[in-house]
C-alpha cells in the first residue's frame, strides 16, 4: 500500500475550501447543494453514492466501501447544514473559502464540514490504495442537525435504516485535542454521550389592559418574577462516573493548584468556596447539573397593550438519569405561581451513552496520542446535542472524535465569528483519519 500523504493533505484543503463555499445555512438548509458536491467527488473517485431528500432541498447522502464482512461496519457521519453567520461581525466572507495566515475560514470549518472532508479524503485514499477491509466503511452526510435532526439523522433512522445495516459504530462530532499553554500535556477528548434537551415553556396569564395603567400582576410581570425565581434556584449538583473520570484526567494535565479537588468532585462540590470557583466556568458547571437557558420571550404585539398572556421558551439540558416529570414538578414548586403554566413542548430526549472500552474507542485514543505525543485522553459527555444520540438509539456505539489540535480560542469560534481551521490540522487530520481506519478496519 502506498499513499502520498502530502498530496492527500492538499486535496483535503482544496475539498474543504470548496465545501465551505456552499451556503447550507439552516434554516433553510439547502443541503442538496452540499450532497451534490460530495456525490460528484465520490463519483470521480470511483465510489458510488445515493442521495435521498426528506423534503425538497433537504438531502442526505450515503456511500459505502465494502469490506469482507468479518467485522461489523463503521458509519462516518457528518451533518451538511451549518448555523447562521452574521457577516457584519466576520472579518472575511463566511462562505468565501478564504485562506489567510495558515487558516481556512468559513462557517462549518469546525462544525462540521471539516469532519466530512476528513471522511471523504480517507475513503478516497483507501479506495485508491486498494486496501482490503474487514469492515464496511459507510460515509453518511445528513441534513438538519442544527435544527433538531428531523430531516436528517432521524429521517435516516425512520425511513432509511438500511443505510446503517451491518454497522457497529458511528463516528461523528466533535472531540479533538486541547492544547493550552498552561497544560502539562495535551488533553484529548472522545465524546461518549451528550446532555439532551427537554424543551420547556413558561406561560403566564392575567387580564389584559392599557399600558398607561399597569398593575403588579400583569402576565409579563408574573412571568418575569417566575423566571427570576427559576434562575436563582439551584438544582442539586450531580457528578456522573464518566464526568468524574473526565475531571480526573483533566487534573493530570493542569497545574497542581488548578486541578485540586478534581479527584473527588462530588465531595469537593460540598465545599462552598470550591463550588463557587468551579461553577464560574460555564462548561464545567453545565457538566454537573441540569441547566435552564431562557432563549425566547413573547408578550404583546403592541407597545401600549398589556397582553393577557406572556411566555418564555426554556432550553433545558438534562444529565443522564434526569426525570423530565420530576424537573417540571421542581420548576412548578420553585416558581410557586399557579397562574404560570410549565409545559414540555416537544420530545424529551433521554440521554444515552457508549462505552469507553470498545475496540474503536481504543483506536481513537491511540490515534490522538500519535497526533499529539504525550496526550492524556479522556471520555467526555458533551453539554451540547449531536446526531450520535439518534445513532445510539439505532443500536450503534457512537463517538464524537476528531484529530484536530486546537486551543481554547479556536474552540470558541464554533457557532461564533471567524470560524476557522488551520491548514496543518486539515493536512495532518486527513492522514490521521486514514491511519485510524486502517488500524480498526484494515484486513
């Protein structure tokens, strides 16, 4: 087997640049444009693909490199859609494919068109090298992850489960390697689960009236008081075993004073001073509790009319083991107002988890250590939601993983301004993906 790694890296840069120039902002998605691009590249590489639309323009693509069937397959998944980019706050065109100072800029550069191109480049390289496989490799590109997965991963699970046939694993977002100046060693992340959403609404009702004559118990006033009580209340903190392992690994790369108390986090959180310091980190706080974010407010249609109803949309994220009905009951007790309704407005997605002792997990960890020698690898429960939740419900072990090395500033560009990925990450990432797949799927 012979692979020109330099040529593969440059090909990956070119493919990602062109992919980022396709605007697949969701809504409306227009994932068909992205799927058509991927299909054309696959066809030139001698790999057949299939595209299915869940509704007009909302396209999903599948391609399969067939192994000898001696082991179950691996689904290499990414979502085609991206979130909105406000051009006023970018220094470059978010869909311009701009390369500047060693970085490729664009919405989706990290989340997650880059992962899709890593999958694509790896399949092309393995196909060209005529590598014999013991596992099928299934490239899967889906729509709508950024708006709930209804037209993408969930559509595949409901309507095209045959695309997942014979697979044991799914690799999706995000994962990666953190490299901070203050770390004693790089920290590798492999996502084994994620918190899941419990969509909630608080609705206050009262009599309407003229804005010139307000009174204390208008619907908006009741809602504001209820929200204040909810946001001031504290749910019990809970450290899952997987979260404890993550913080123990994190402590091993931190300066000693920064990691103190992480070896027994549940015990440490009982100390008021430690708890106050720990919870100032938004990410760490979200890993140990149910969270409530007020994201949408609605009141009157006119500035001088006090409305009969005012509502708030709450983005609640649950930990494994949370009971949706218990959460709703707790909120009702906290807000203590029978004129404010608390309702679940959509499906409560019960968290699920994949083990950290599988053959694939070990291969992913080994690849991170090759990519960043000396790296400490930790299993992670992501505080955001991914399509892997759907794939786990289909019986697959789903992991979030990438071979990219980034600092804290780079990670903060996800869903933010000037999202970018270094050319070095793209080039080295393509090779890392091929080597990982050869380790776990090569015959």
